[in-house]
């Protein structure tokens, strides 16, 4: 099913109010909204504002509203700083409030902020499995950024988008998802180049 104007939201798991993770998540969500042609600003759920109520009984109305906002998104940026080589306990506590498949229909984009390149796989190893367990679709690789990238996030997002655009659009059924150039008959020189194996690329 095509969703021409997907709702974009950001979920931020940094326990510090006004964090740089919040800024990065908001910037990425706005970029995605622009690329996908949404007509509204992304909704942002900053868990730092909801932390006191996550374990309260009965559950506060603002936490229920945050849960509904996240589950109702078509595209959800899930952002966390690295904490003890994983994502934050605050984000885990929030996600634990959902039942099985509660995020079915949500296309999730993990965003991980770390101080060192040694933690660039935190999103893939720890966060992705939890999102998938809750029913979300995670069609792209995690956008992993370093603290040093946060002053100018644009280049890192642009590099990530080059690889993420097609799988993200396909997951959404968005226009352009299945577009591919029609192959033309190769010239002799093109045929020669195509027959020559490309060098392996180490990433």
C-alpha cells in the first residue's frame, strides 16, 4: 500500500533534557520528512520529559500519549546515545511498555550517537533486534554518528541517505521505491567495462 504522506516521528532515549541526541534525532526526522514529502513537522517524543512516569501506576496520561505517538508513526527515528556499550535503560524501559507486535506497521530508523568508532555497531547488535521483536520494520542500516559529527550532521546524514533511500522507500511503498533505469544496449566500450570484474570494496 502506498503511503504518499507518511507521518514521521522521533523517539529520543537520552535521559538528559535538551540533549545533543535530541537535536540529532530532530534534524534527522526533519530531513526524512523533507525527502518523503510529508506536510507536517515530525512529532518528537523526548523520554527525558517522561522518565518519572514510566514506572508509575497508574500510568500517567503523558506516557500513554507518547506511546500512541510512537506506535502511530509511519517512519520512526529511534535515537540513543551509547550507554555501557548498548542503548540507554530509559529507552529500554519505554519500549518494554509495549506488547508483542505493538510497533507493527512502523518503519524504524535507528540513530546511535557514540564517543568512539568502537561502538558503531550498537544499533545493529542491540537496538535493531528489540525493534524487530516489537514488530517494527528496520529496512536500513543504523545511522551511527560520533560526538564530533553533531556540530554538522548534514554530511553524515547525506552519506547514510544514499544507501538508505531505496530500502526505506520500498518499505513505505513510497513513490520512487521500485524505479530503476531501463538498461540501454551497451556500446562496445561499455560491454568491455562490464565484463571486467570490479575491484573489491572494503567497508
